[in-house]
């Protein structure tokens, strides 16, 4: 729809973003400290390609300076692809905790999200459940960070900066 109105727009589509003060890794780490069992979305096999927020900012700057970027779409993802389960395990290892990972069906998540939808700050939303149903990775043929001259930063490089 953006292209219909602004055909020369540069579209940047980042995967889930991380940074030391994010609401993604920090929220997952906080959950690991409050419960001995961690529920997974489905079987935990949804694939994610987290991208460092600093790399997304660099991509924005590069796209603004690069005439060849005009009218193109870039999918922004980090150098690593994790399943949701692997991502949780990575965070658990980093914070030095062990937890039981429990697969929970998407139908249960949908019901929980619906029941929580009236809360001021719901712990899970219908949009989150929808997003976790499908992989969130850069397509093989997509233009990506490298096409904007940005080298992607690995999560393990930034994790030590977190105050978890």
C-alpha cells in the first residue's frame, strides 16, 4: 500500500529487534527469574532472526544516503537464526538459569491473549500470538543489511551489555 502512494519509498522490514535496553530479551530474561516453567509458543520451533537495533539505525542512515535504495524493500535480520526454544535456551544460559520449557498449543495462547486483551498491560496479545505462528527470517532472495553496507551484529556480541 505504501508503494501505491509513494513508489520511491525505501521500505525496511526488521525482524524482532534487540538492544541492551529492549523489551524483548529483557522481558524473556525477567520471565526466567519468576517461574520454574517457561511456556513455549507451540513446540518452540518458530524461527526468528533477531536484528540489533543499532544495525537497523545504520540501515536507515545508509538507505537515506544511497540513491540505489530508492523504491526497494530490505528485510533486516541478524547473522543468526534461532528457533524460539533456542533463543530462550540462549538467554537461560546467559543468565545462568535452568528452567523446564513447556510446549503450549497456539489455541491455548489465542485463548489466553483473548482473555488478557482487556488488561491495561496484557502479558500476551493476539498480535504476538499471530506473529509467533510464522517464521520471522530474511527470505533468501531479499535485499538485506549487507546490501546497505551494514554488517549484522550477533546477539551473543551484545548480550554481555545487558543488565539481566
